[in-house]
């Protein structure tokens, strides 16, 4: 076993290299050598999380398709990976090749990377590395030829191993092509993001702080960073003509069939923030880019001249609801029933009041509710504390049954579910949304954050995305915000750039 010294003492106990002899496999009527070596490193480690990398070297015959397996010994979990398709069952981790790195020639090395969670006590190196079922020991062992179906061999088997195939003169690439990974941010100036994948494209809208509604689209997630900003609508109505905040767009049923409904916050004039209200546009067809026309001021039927922000849409038990926040001394999150995507059928009801210490940093705030539904369960993930602080973070509710308009029908989780990471240089992560990978197999979170603790609640917040997983109890595990510039595997099913 060879140890690799980490850059920081914190990671030292979790850094090692592993190599092992390939086990003998039987290939009928052929000879083949199997063998591999593995170097495992922990690059960085922080409370609750760490980043790991694996250098896999093929010492045997060339492979067209590979699977690397190993076992964690202290409860570690892979939460996100790149350069391979990762899965985990209990302690056993499986990493399968991507299409672009399936070929692994003799002597070639491929690098895999991942983020993981750990118990904050011990983070030992994995054990039992195996390539295509063959243990990795750093040398090769040839397989023997298949025995004949009849008769007994009359000559002794060869005393030396049959030769292996010569290595290629140029090793296949061991790093991903540009389409295989991407980095955050996906929009440098992108607060309050909303992102969805629809009909082959990612669509992203963010706060503009002016009288325009804009959107960008890209066939790849990383391509959003340089995609053109398209003007969808210019705000001119007297009660909603400026300072556009917190957009969301949803494909919902209307009287003319399914349409995109674009919800946003705006005031009577630019920077007249005390007049911010919720409004909605309607698309002419099924293109998220529009064209759009103004549909309604989505005001409360009882308190129709009240400051309200951060619209969100909840579909539950066949009914439609609007989520938002308002001011009543603190800033609670409300829920209001809708008779259609642009009309309220009742007044707002308080859903969650910010009262816990982590919800009240810089001000008592619960805003930006985003709905997450899976396996019959409904969660609302909301942003807590004031957006100008580095402690802006995510809290969560779960629907437990009963009338969705009643706060007693919702359970508030006692601790935040996603928050700042000083180690990764991520501050004030919040105002999130959720989207699926192109093939529907992965769940992703989009959010904004600052890169310094002194970042404010302005246009310098950037849009970031990362994949998240699910705990054994059925609750989401959002992990830790990843650092800017970290290479992340593209969502599953995304086409090459």
C-alpha cells in the first residue's frame, strides 16, 4: 500500500493509495491478462463532507467498458460524482464508465472524482477495489484457456503466461471532453434563479432589478453561462413597472390548454421597493421563451394592496396554490388558494413563521418557497434569514396531511437543510428551485450564493447548480454547496455540446 501525502493535515488520515493483483477469470478459447492499480486521495475535507479522487490504471488487456467497485468502511456516502456513473448500495460503491471513457487501454489511467459525506469522526480509505470484478493488486494474472469439452489434455499447460496485447502507441484520453463536465456559476450575475429542462433545452430566468423580464436557454447546463439573454417582456403597467424580482415559470392548464405562466415580483416604478407585488404573464403557446402577454396582478382578494414577494406554485391533491412572503412585523411565508393560474380563490394564510435562531439572522425571514415532490411526499424548501447576510440558508417543510392551507398540516424541520460553507467559499446560498436531468433519473438544485462573507443582496449573487440525493428515510440530502470552479459531471442524459 502506498500513501499519498495530502496538501492539508486535515485530510492526511484519509489519503492513501491502493494496488492489487487481478484475480483469474476464465475466457473460453482465449487468453487474457487482468490487472489494475488504484490510487485513492482525499483532496479536501470539511464538516460533514469531503472530496475524493481515484486514479484507475489498467494493467491488463485493453477494455471496452469498465466498472470499478469499492467498499467504504465508516459509513461514507457518495453524494455527487464525475467522469463515471456512480451508485451506492450500503457500503458498496459502483462507478461505471461514461461513454467517452469506456475504452481503457493497457497502461492507460482514468481519473474519477466525487463529493461525499462522512461522520466527522473518521474517514478511512475504502477497501476492496475491483475492476470488472477483478481485485486491484498492482500486477497482472493471465487467465487460462478454456478446457476442451471432451478428453483429457495430453500436454502440460505452458509454464509462462501468454503475451498480452501490446499497449497502444497513444493512450486514450483520460479526461472528459468539454461536454462531460461543467463548472459553476452557470450565470455570473443571477440572483433568485429559476431553471427547468424542457424539450431538449435548459431554461433559466433570474432577477433583473429593472423593468425587463429575460431568459436564456442552452442545450447543455454549462452552456447557460455564455448563452444569450433574451428579452421576453418589458414591464409597463402602473402597478408593476420596475424592479423585477424572483421569477418562476410553470407549465399549467388554462382555458386554452397548457400554457407557460411566468410569475414575478415588481413595483410601481424602479426601486420603489415598498410597492412590490406579485404578477403573472401567460405564453401564447408551449415555448417557454414566449411570446408572453400580461395576464394578471396576482393580488390578495382581501388585502389587495399588501407588499408581497417571491411567488411559488404548489400543486397538491388536485388543487393549485400560490406561495409567497409578506410583512407583518416579521416576514412569514404564506399560502393562498388559486382557482386558475392567475386568480386567487381565497385570502392568504401563514404557512411558516421564522422563529428559530437560524431563521432570524439579520431579520426574521421565510421566503422563496420551492416545491419538491417524490414518492407521494411533498416538501417545501424555503429561504431563511435576511438575504444580505452570509447566513441566508434553506429550511424545509413537509406536508403531513389535512388542509394544505393550515400550518398544522405541515411539519417544519428543526435545522437548516443547506447553508454556507466557509471551506468552499460559498456564502448565503438560497432562493432555490429544482429540476430534473434530461433523462429524468437525477434531481438537481439551482440556487444563488455569494463568494465572500461580505456579499450583499444584489446582482452580484451568482446562479449555481448541483446534483442532490435522497436519504434512506425519503428526505432530500442537498449536501454542501460546492466551490466555484469545481468540475461537476453533467446531468445524466445530456447530449454532447
